C-alpha cells in the first residue's frame, strides 16, 4: 500500500470537489438565462481542468 500515492489522489480529488462547489455556487447566484460569451471565471476553470488532465 503506497500511502503517498493515496494522499496525492485524495488531494487531487479534494481540488476537484472544491472546484465543483465553486462552480455550483456561482451558477446558483446567476440563475437567469444569459446571452453572449461565457464568464471569464468559467473559462479559467475549464483551462485549469484541461491542464491538470494533460499532466496525468
């Protein structure tokens, strides 16, 4: 059993959960239908996710 790997996996999972909570909180604030481009924070979150996936 590799404890260091388990800890790293749990930290990664925690980051994903925190990001999901953050996105859901922001979506709950602005429930109305919007037009135009996505908000900058949403684009940044997607870019962070893509870079993390490419590192794996």
